[in-house]
C-alpha cells in the first residue's frame, strides 16, 4: 500500500486499489492452478468465475482488507508449488521463494504455505527414470525457496518493533506452551464456527459441490486429494490452535475448494447437456451468491453475511461509521490553527483512521487513551485551555463525567445503542 500512497493521496483509495489488484491476481492464480491440475479450460474459467461471484472475496475486497492479498499470495504459492513438484526447475523455485516471502511479510499465515510444501509431492512423477535424483533435486530446490522466503521475511527484523509480530500472533493463536494445557478443549467449538463461516460465504450448494467433487477419486485422485489437504490442513490447524477467530482468517484456505467446486460444476454442466436441470442446478448453485453480492455492493447494511463480520464491520463499534465525517470536521479545524485530538483506544480504528489522513499536519496532535479513566488527564485539560481539543468516543458507550460538549454522533449500522461520538473538551 505504501507504493500506492506515494501516488495517490487518499489512503482509502490507495487501499482499495491494492484490493483491486489482489482480486485480479487471485483470479489469475486460481485459473493457473486449476489448469495445472486438470488441464481443462472449462474448470479453470469456472474456478475463476466462482472467486468473482462468491461473496467471500467480494466482501473483503470492498472493504480493502489485506486478507484478499493473503489469498492472492497463497494461491500463487500453491500454483508455483505444484509447478515445482511437476517440473523440478530452478526458476520455479526462485519464484516460489519470492511468493512465499511476500506472503509471510503480508501476514504470518504465509508460513503455512511453506509448511505444506511437502504435500505437493503427491503430484511428483514417481514413474519417470532417475526419480531419486529428481526427488533430491526437488528437496534442494524446495530448501532454496524456503531460504529465499526467510531472507525476505528477515526484512522485518530490521525494525525495532519486530517483537510485536510475535506478541500480536499470541492474541489470535495459543502459544505451544499454552496449547499443551488444553490441547483439544476448543477444537469442537472452533471447528463449528469455521465450518459455519465457510458454508455461509461459499453457500451450501457450492460447499457440497466442492466436497463431493473432492471425494470423487475415480478421476484425478491425486489432484483432488491435494486440494482437499491444502484446504483442510490449515483449517484444522486454526481450529485446534485458534484463540480469537474471524471469518477473514479462512479466506485463503477455501480457495482450493473453489477449484474443486468448479470441477463439480463442469461435470454437472456436461452431464445434463440439453436438459432443463442444467439451468435449474446453475440457479441453485449461484443464486445465493448473487443475492448476497447484490447487497454487499448496493446496501451492505443488510447483506446476509455471518454475524461475526456483520458485527465487526457494520453494526458494532469496530465499524467505521462516522469517521469520514469526523475527519472532514478535523481537517477543517486544523486549517484555523492548533488542534488536539484524543481517542478511546491506542490501536485499530482509533486512532489510526485519524492518523492516516492528518498525522502529517503540524497543527494537529493525535493521542490514543487506554484505559479511559473516570477523569480527564491533566495533559488533556492543559491542551483544552490552550487550543481546541476534541475527544472521540467509539468503543466506550458509557461516556464518563468529563467537561465535554457534544459536537456530533453517528449510529453504527442498524444498531441504535452503539454510536461514535465527537466531543469538544471544555475545561
């Protein structure tokens, strides 16, 4: 995103442009992976079409979340890993190393593609001559790809904040020591949640088509087992080790299911040639996705998405309702002179949604507060006596008894009890 920010001044536009390119890259990557596995253009085009139509990617692309970039890098790593197993070539290994490294830089989940690399040996041609020589060559090339990926990832070690990556990971997954104290306590509940989210976004017909296609092992058995494994291995790992889960975590995991579903859909299309059932089944398969897509594009407030996402992005305090108006107000105020802005939070929507627009302005001071105390800080009162000072309450709904004047408030989605409020501090 930093590259686009140097070209475009609007951070929201720059972020969404990254999502546009991520979506295009994912669509192409799915096509190539499906082609390399099945050598069938119908399956390849159908798999790419599924990614475009299924609400999963559309939802996060519309919001410019970087999980779509994780999906793009994941599917390209998968495609290159398949090529390496089949071709055993140095150029493929180099490209795979770069893809893995970029995936790790983007998100820690990129390491999963490296860990699953040996699984692609299911596609290794064991019948060709000199198979042991080729196998050792594959091992060497896979190690080279791993080294390249780690060299790229080591860029993060240059930052004094590198330790925070590990700290942030433990917010969402258990450390090994913690996991040993309750190895399977949360497995069932996590699996239920992950399956519910996957089915909700993929829709039941597409999910069933993908599983039935994957279990139809009389044709392309190795390819289908690889796709099933590439989906379920990280899926199960997240279920067994996940502390805090969100639907976006599984976006990159379900991409192989779209390829499997495409295989099943093409079979249906060919099998019911000239029959009314062909079109009836197409409506059944795609109707739910198109219905959700319409609301995501036209009216996301009422989009039938999982409650976990509806709460986080639309109806609860983490959603961004009101921030465009608040930033517009603050941008106008800083033109008049010095301004201080305090927020109830030091990480996330606040203060970052203010900082990305105004942090470079010398007239504004932005500071996050956590926790919110019963009385305002001495620093805030001092600022308020000297120049206009504002407080943004977002997560905090019970406003403390501070000397405040309400400037504006904005409802979060459909909920009338959750609001973002902008106050002026009046000492």
